[in-house]
C-alpha cells in the first residue's frame, strides 16, 4: 500500500494516466475474432485512410468500428484540441465481453447450446510526430 494521504495517492495515480484521445465500446454484439479482422486492417493508419477502409469494408464490424473511430476523433478535437488531420490509429484492440447462452432444440429431445459472443472494443489515437 502506498504511503501518504488518499488525495496524494489519487494525484499520483492520475499523473500516470494515458492522455491520448480514445474511445471505448462495451458489449458490442460482435465476436472478438470478427472484430479483430477489421481492427488489424486499420492499426497504424492515419484517420482518413482508416475511415476509408472502414467505409468500403463489407463486414458488419466495420460499421460499428467506424462509429467508434469517429467518436475517438471527436474526443481528440473537442476535449484535447487536436487537429484531426494529424491523428493516426496508435492502438486498437478487442477483448472478450460476456457471452449470452441460448438453447436450440435438436433431435430426440436434446438441446444444443448457442453462444452469442460479445466484445469490448477500444481505439486509441495519437498525434503524428512533426518532421521539422
């Protein structure tokens, strides 16, 4: 346990927070594997290129991730005052959310389980380093 008053501990913890603009979506009705196919395509790209890739990708996950990307850009612009033209996708990842379990009736009175998987998605943007 850290020494000091609780406000001092909170101040130290807040100083270590990541200040890059980001957006997070919890409980997206997309399996992690399907979301990762789309996220791998935009990782490391600048925001305009990533938006173009997501717009013309015909997977369902690309629509959801495009909304998330636009949200991250809006956060960068409004909260941190960054120029959207200088941003790129620094990190994007999907990790497991809860799984809904459903039952499907099968032959001879058996029941098969259907797993409807969810994922939590996160996009972190960063500013390009100026080459001056």
